């Protein structure tokens, strides 16, 4: 083996099976020391919410934390990548987007900790998801640039255009000088689609959500290897 960049989502991808996580932890620790591989978490969670998770889950410290669906990048010591934040701020009019959203009663705001400078987040029931095309049309009509990311048939994130987990990984990959062939991404749900779209090598976990599986089927049918699940 040689060094590689391991990029993984947290909830329902890396986290969820403590025994398996422990095994992976010790293997990766060894690998990291021997080969200089790097670990990147790419999560929808804010830094605060990530800190809540690590307070009760034994996770190895990552070299990079991509938080809030790709809109924030942190290095050890919670050092924010200001350059990435300034890229995220381009053509981003958060206040005007909030005004548009206020008129759509189907969108219920998530807790304050998940509302971030470059991310507005809501709960949206799957049966009301048709409102997404209306929201998109209104944003376009008002010349507001944004990307809508819908996950778990439940969470809606509104983020700057071209800012997502995938573009954040490309940025990190270049900064850390890893090639596409040395980069592996892992995920389970809608907000991970950008990870798979921007990278060549990916692992969709066995418990992946329908939206991601559907996206994969639509784009890559026939190109993936499937591994049988043991005991899950
Ligand atoms: C995490 C975040 C939430 C987001 C969801 C999907 O749960 O806390 O704000 O909507 O991921 O990206
Ligand atoms: Mg997940």
C-alpha cells in the first residue's frame, strides 16, 4: 500500500458501529504512521455539533475537518481556513435568500447552531419536497445564486453555488498534494453526492440512502463493484 487521502462522512458512514469503528481506527493509525496517509472528515455538522459527537465517540483526530456541508474547513486546533471562507462568500447573499425562504411555510428552520454564515438549514418533509422546485425558481428569478442540498428525505441545506463537500475536497486534495488516484471518499446520503461527483474513487456504504443510490444508478450503472454485507 502507499499513502492516500481518506475522506469520509461521519453520521451513518464512519459512525454507527462502534466495534467496526475501533477496528478501523487502529488500522488507520498504523497506516497513517507508516505511510503518511491523511484523514479528512466531511460532515454536514457544524463545528459545535461535531464537537458534541466526538465528546461521546472515539474518533481519530482528522488532519482536516470539512464542516457544515463543505462551507467551512478547519485544521487541528479549530483553525478556520479563511481563504475557503472568502471563496464561499463570492456571489452569496444570505439575507436575501432568507427572505425568499421565509415565505415557504414547509421549510422549518433547524437549530441556531446549524445556521452558518454560508449555510441555511431547514427540515423539510419528503412529502413537501416538491416545494424545492418552487424555491429554486424563486431564487433564479431574483438572481440569487445558491445550491440546494437535500438529504435523508429530511434536511435541506442552502449553500453558495459550487461550495459543497466535493469542491472542499478538491481544494484540500490540491493543498495537500494528493492526486485523484490517491483519494478515496466515503458516504451514505444526499449531501455526499458532491463527494462522489468530484472524485474518482468512492465507497458508498451498505446502508446508503435511496437518494445517493439513485444518483449512482443514474450516473454510473455498471461501473461499481458491490461487496456482500456480512451480518448487517
Ligand atoms: C447535519 C447538519 C444539518 C444538515 C444535515 C444534512 O445533520 O447538522 O444542518 O442539514 O447534516 O446536510
Ligand atoms: Mg451521513
